[in-house]
């Protein structure tokens, strides 16, 4: 598998959530996917964007500096 694409199940494992949670986030329009061979695939860049948005919504801010770090604000 391409390292830049996740299946629903590999993404769920990566995010440490259930596959149903991934599907729920898709249905809410928070997580995007591409179709490859009739199957959903999630691009790494889209997943990172989703995670940044989730952190911002929760009051955390991503600080870029080599490796991503997280700091609490507010």
C-alpha cells in the first residue's frame, strides 16, 4: 500500500478510534477521502489537516518547528 494513503481500517488504527468513528467524521464532512478502485482512501495530507482542525477546535494549537508539537491556549 502507498504510505500516503490509508484505508478506513488503517486510518482508524492510526487515529486510535473505531472504523465507525472514521465513517462518522466523513458523513459530517470533517474528513475527506478519494475513491481508488471503488474503495475509500484517505490521503495523509488530508488526515493531517483534519487533525490540526480538531486540535484547534479543542483549544490546542499546533506549533510547527521540525516535528509538530501541541500547546494548550485559552
